[in-house]
C-alpha cells in the first residue's frame, strides 16, 4: 500500500467518524438542536399550534405565487 492510499483512507474514515460524532452530539441536544431553522426559530416546536401555522402559510402562498409567476 502506498502512502497516498493510506492518506485517502484516513481522510474518508476520519470524516465519517467526525460526522458520526457531530450527529450524536446534536441528537443529545433534542429535537430543536437538529432542526435546520433552529437559529431563526421564534417558537418552541411543542408549543406551536401547527394547524394555525399551516392555515396561515396556505393563505400567504397564493398571493406570493401570483406575484412571482405573473408574466406579461
């Protein structure tokens, strides 16, 4: 085995170990720690009224869709 093969193997397995470590560290933090919008989230996931949030999103969606897809 050459040095290049060992280096590539070390990089691949090192990154896999780092990713596994990072995933387990986030998983220990709970549901909000793994959420991708966590830095900008203003509500707690458990306290949110999801029916109300979905209804608001559905009301806002058509007006934004018409403005962006309207062509002359």
